[in-house]
C-alpha cells in the first residue's frame, strides 16, 4: 500500500502527527489483535481532532470482517477499506482529500487480492531482510480461525512471478528472504504442482545476493521428506522450520479441524530431526481451547517436555464469532487459560536455556542488526536459528561492522532466549 501511495504522488511520513491522512492497517485474527487495532484507531482519532490530520482511513481485516458496522460504531473514520482494495488505495485517498465528505465510507469487496511482482514494494523491514509472500488466503477452515473469511481461499502466486520479485529484492540489497503465507507447505497445489515448495526454494537459492532463506508457517500434515532434504541439501536455506502444531491431544486436534493426529505430528518432527541434524524447530500452541480438560492440557505439557522445541509461542484461545469453535461446549475460564499459558512458557524457558547452553562453543553466522548498549558486546544480531521479532537475539562482540553484514561467530554464552557470541578471526 505504501508503494501504491508513493506512486500516486503521496509522501509517506514516519510520525502520525506529521500526516494529513493516517492509514491504519488492522488485524482481526484474535481478540487481542482486534483490541489493539481498535485502540490504535481511537488514538489516531484523537490526533485527527487535535492535530494536523484531516482524514483517517482504516484498512485490512477488521473492516473486511465487520464491514458497515464499524462505520456506525466509529464515526471518526472517513474510509474503511477491505483486504481486496490494496490496488485502489491511492485513488481512494486522493478522492477523499478532494471532498469534504466522502460519498461512500466503506469499500468492502471480495478478499481476492494477490500480490505479484508488478506491484512495487517499499520495505518496512531493514534493507537486508524481506518477507516474501508466496500465497494468500487459506482453505483449511480450522474451527477457531477467521482467515478464510477475511483473506479468502488459498491461492498461490506463479513461481516465475515470485522469482522475479526475489531478484528485485536481491538487487536492492536484501540478503535474507523469509518465506511467508497463511500456509507455505500447500504452495502450488492449486496451480497443479505436485511438489511446489521444494522446487521454489531451490530456485530462490540460485538467485545471486540471497544468503539466507527462512521458512515460516508450515502445516504439519503437508510436510514431507522431500522438503526436509531440500532444507538439508541447500546451504542457503536456514536449518529452521516453523511448524505450528496448535495442540497434541487428538480430541482437541479433531475439534480444531486440524489435519493429522498426534502420531503424524510426532513422526514429522522426528523425520525433520533425522534428515536435518541440528534443525531449529519453532511451534505455536493454543491453550484453553473448548474441551481442554486438565488431562488434555497435561498431555500437551508432556509433549513440550518430550519434544523440546527451540522456540514456542503460546496463545490463549480466543473465542471468535462466526467460527465453529464458538459454538463448541466446554469453554474454559480466562483465568485458567492464562494459568496454562504461563505454565508452558515457564517450562519452555527452561528448555530454551538448556538448548542455548548446548550451543556454546559452536560456530554460527550472525546478521548484524543494530548497535548494542550491553557492555562488552558491540552489536545485536540474529543467527540462522533466530527469526526476527519472534525468537531471541544474539549479542555480538566484533570489530567495526555495517548493519546487514553477515559475520561468522563463536557462541560464548547463553541465557533463556538469547545468545552471546564473538567474531572469529576468519570473519565471514
């Protein structure tokens, strides 16, 4: 959207108080995301009343899901745009600025937008790393999830189009490509590819300038040995896989409408570790799902202790209207959800510390991200085992480096989530 706006003659400013028009791109995946989005809308509405801002625009999943209702509840907003309106953002904002009062406040069409390489991009990430969206939407229909409602059915981009965008990113200095979609492992099935993700990763690895390729949002039931062998064989692909399993109890998995049972999940993890020695595994879990008895929660906790993931994100179940899970019996009190989340996070902190301690003495590449204020360490960066924002960081002792440099280091210390490393004499 920012690129479309710039091409339409608008200037993007870094501070909202400097803007004539403020655009808030919203999420509605779970209740905390909705609350954060609405809080931000009201915060920006205050700027509209008291500051320079003349127009307030809300885009994304919140208006796509709730449509005209938002217009009645939040009159301070001038325009509500759904997830399919990205290509029209500049025209709609220009039209808004020409008129004192818009003729139409809501534009909510089908959620069918699909990024392609002809769309320009302004990176919101640091210049050395970029997310690469290879597909949009989801057709799994997990019982707790609203993504099919607000993002539409799963649809893949053409492989040659993805490669064109990757080449453009590489030419702009991007070194780390982070593969993203609502589900990456289904890539290409809707286009008729029997195996889409592995060939795509191998082609991306051939692009000059790309140093790291990181894989997120893989669905356990669609992971296979071919993908694991690709990750193992292709040096540029980080030995890192994000596998959101959500739960391990078969009854809960069935109620969630997840494909694959506990046996499949455990086999997939075992296969990944067998084929990719030392692979870093991340997962996401939902606690407090309807019907999660103490016995079922204990089963999940035992699974975390046995499996020993490198990174774990834990979410308290969010009851969402319009989903099948909303009508299920056995909803869990909020206090119990919070307690269960805390128990798993405490357990994972111990596991993470032990895993990190085992890395002391090992060599690893680190991408330098910023200067450090920690005494004895000059920089903050990330290893191949650490994705931005969601995992830990690595403090680095090194000679003068530029932001975005990738440096070979030796791990010298570790805590619950972060690593501490020193540049080796060989550098990188």
